[in-house]
């Protein structure tokens, strides 16, 4: 069935210049049949095309514009691409955790609001989705499937990034001949502790670290000297490393 057409009084070219709403008192003429929520074509009173949007005859905002292009097909692929573009914009702005993923008209998806909540402690992500208009409600299943696919791709990308970081930073975590390696050398999970002998917080944390090592033998501990507080810190670090080296030499000599 051909799309219905609406002819509107676009005062001061407001819609032509990008405003996303067509109010009911702007409609001059309608051509063709439509159901509430259908995609319709919009023209100004001079029959110039203004684009397409979904219509709700029960609302003062008669049409919410989706695209300024009359020939563009508004479809499932169209909605999926818009959602991806919205998420790409957030990533370019530096948002990786909790944020608003889709911001309705601002992301050219009128009536759709999507918020991402990242539970850092449990490393879980949750999406809150609001369908605020009849037209967007009709695309509910498409939107939810697109968001699920987006989250799956994001999880894959994060896993790939984590694997890359692990590979790159592994030398920092693994022991070297000069690094104390006091616990569980065969462990399959690594804790790297950067410490300063003059750091009170490092000393305060040691009982908890020791308890963890004793409780779980699959966790190994690598100590990295990080003498940043004073010259005394540097001297203590050199002394500790020299002592360990001396013990290794005596052991090798028998």
C-alpha cells in the first residue's frame, strides 16, 4: 500500500531546517490511508518533500520525523543502524560505562530512551529501555533485538581488548629474577602489588593479602618494588633485592 502523505504549513521552514515535530495545527491536507504509528511522507504546502516520520492522530505532535529523505526506507535495518550510530557517538565522547545510549530526538530516534547501567562491582551491564510514543512502540521487538546484538558485540570487543592488554602487560605481572615472588608460584590468577617499604597503606594491606594467599592457592602474588616516597624507600628496595640475590647465590653454591 502506498505511503500516506501529509501536507503541512512549515512556517519559517522549521521542519525543513531539522525540527523533528509536526504539530496537529500545521497539517493542511492528508492523502491516503494510514494506521496510528505508520510511517508517512511529509511535504510542505508548496509540495516540497520534508521527509518521513511516524504519525499519531491522537497526539498534538502529529508526526515525529525520522529522516529528511523521502526515498529512504524506514525498516528494521534503518532502526538498527540508528541505534549503532547512537552508541558509536557515546564511545567517541569517551563513555564506556553507565550512560544514556539513546536520547530520543537527539539521536534521531524520537520516543526511544535507552540507559546503560554498569555494575562495576559485579561487572554486569543492564539496559533500561523506554518506549515513549506509539510509533516507537510498534518497533519494540526490532529495538530490543538490536540492543541485545549491540551488547553482544560490545562484550566481544571488551573481551578482545582485555586479551590484548593481558598479552601486552604480561611481562609486568610475571616475575623476573629481581622481583620477590613470595606465594603460590603455580597459581593461575595473578595479583601484582606495587609497594614502597615506607608506605603505611602497603603495610596495612599485607595481612589481608597474606590471608588471601593462604585461603586460595590458585592465586599467586608478584611483588614489584615501587620506591616513590623517599630516598629511604629506594635504599630499602635495593637492600631487599640485594638480600634476595645473595640468598639465591648461596643456594646455588650449595
